[in-house]
C-alpha cells in the first residue's frame, strides 16, 4: 500500500527486507545475528521509501546516483521538517591527515563545545545528544570511569579538571572492525564515517568503542525547522534516520573545506587545537612535537588521533 513515494514493505518475521538484504552474506552465526538485530525490530518494520530500500552502499554509488540520493534527502527534509537544506558530498583532500589536541590545563568545563556540536550537527533537541561528553575529573586521575559527566554546579571547581571526550578517530578503530554490514569505515584523512542509510542499527560499534563515542537514534530527530543547520554533509551532519548509529566526524563538512570544527570555534579559552598531521608547520604538529601528549586507553592499541596534554 503506497502513500506518495512511501511504501509499507513486506515484513518477514518482524524484520524488514531492508534489514535482511543488508545482512546477506554476513559471516555471523544465526544466534549472534538474531541477538544483534533484536533491538531494531521495531524500527525495521516501519515504513521505508522504495528508493531508500533499494539504495546502494555509499561506496558503490556513482556520481549521478549519489546526486539522486542527495536530492531525495533534501526533499524529505523539506517534507518532514519544513526546512530547505543543501547536502554536499565532501571528500578527503590529498595530503591531509586530521588530528586534534586538547589542553586540559585551560579547559574550564563550560560545555560550550558540546553545545556547538549539538547545534552544528543537527542533533535531536529533546535528547541533547551531543557527540561530546565533558568529564569532571579529580586532579591526579585520568580514569574515565571515575569522571562525572553530569555535574551541575559552577565551573571550574578548584580541585577538579575537565576532560572533553568525543570520537578519537582511531587508526585501529574497533567500531569499524565489528560492523557486520560495513556501514562504517575510516577514510584517507583519518575520519571514521558512517553510511547512515546502510547502518542496520545493531549497535555492535557502540559496544566496541571504549570511549563511549557512538550515539544511537532511538527516535525520529525532533529538530525545529528554524534550528536546523542548512549546510550539511552526506557523511556528517545531515539529519540521521531513526534506528541508526551516529558519531563525531571532526565536522568534515567544515574541515574538508579548510574551516575549523564547530567545537573548537566555540571554546572560550583556546584549549582546542586542530589541523593536518602531515603538515610540519601546522599547529597540531607543533603541539605533538613540543608538548607531552597522551592518548586515552593507549593500552588497547586503538591508536587515537585525539591527543591530550597539560601545560608544563
């Protein structure tokens, strides 16, 4: 039964054909696969456009096919939210490998970075689902499990320091290794991305990430039209479908165009440093060459490209 370009697809054992199609060929045992998809049965059975159901993986889309998809997504955003948006496909630039560093000595825990992330990336306003968690830490400790992400008092506190944590854009990303449908991968400039229309929402990546950097869209994003950022990237800040995973992309729709991440621009103390690791004259390389930097959970071998340091 159709309604415009929306069609209720046949459902097999409460799992849509879209999910079954994307799972074809996955080398998982039956029990493991059943456990993986059980949280998404509700979303899988929802109405899906025929075009979305038949859409190829991002890497398989030709230029004309990708433009067709983008035009469809722009039209759907207009229909669903009443907002005119422009979605572009921003590709990695040759000779660029992005890195991020954060000076913990001058971060004051104000969470302006998280708010900027929230607005830049079209997060659901009700969930306040920023990609950045700011942890209030006891001085002398770097144990993330002991950090408090829910503090609600004036900052900074004299006996604390503040550690923002987001996607570490690992060189050896466990989230990528566990995805059963290859919906997430690492690009040439070091950014780990997600094909939101290929993700089946199994949340394996969320479980595998030791930094709690993945987010799951439990509901259809509720973003008022006047608050939607109209400048969007296909693999970054476009409005993500319900039932899919999402994450920080170092604002690739900005940074691949030579701009800075929104979180960095919002920082009132200049604690954040971003740039091209392959450029010996970049600020990020200066930090790595001259500061005693460290990465989170180095013992896991994930090789983060997000670095932390304290002033000497």
